[in-house]
């Protein structure tokens, strides 16, 4: 089941309804003053580079690869 945000257009009241989509469609059909409110979903974003969160052992491994194969483009900073 999903959580839907609904609003009564007569009163302006908003609430969340936990139901199946079919139940939501029936609820909206039976109550013409109700409407579904679309809210943005919260996203998780990553700040910084991957290397800033990499442990020291992996960085040491990249350094050894860079030494062994000169001219490569590995960035181990």
C-alpha cells in the first residue's frame, strides 16, 4: 500500500491516506471535493567526490598501480 496526500477543496484541509491505488480511485470518485496533492519526493544526493570517501588502503592500491604502469590516467588524489 502507498501513502497519498489528499486535500478537501472545500475546506483546504490536507491529510495523508494509506491505501491501495484502487481504494484511492474509489475514494476520489465518491467524494468530488477531494483531490490528490502531488508532493515532491525527497532525494538523497552525494556531496563531494568518491575519492574523498575512499579508505586509505584503496588509495594505496591505486598509487601502486600508477607506479607499476607509467602513463596511465588513474587519479589517486
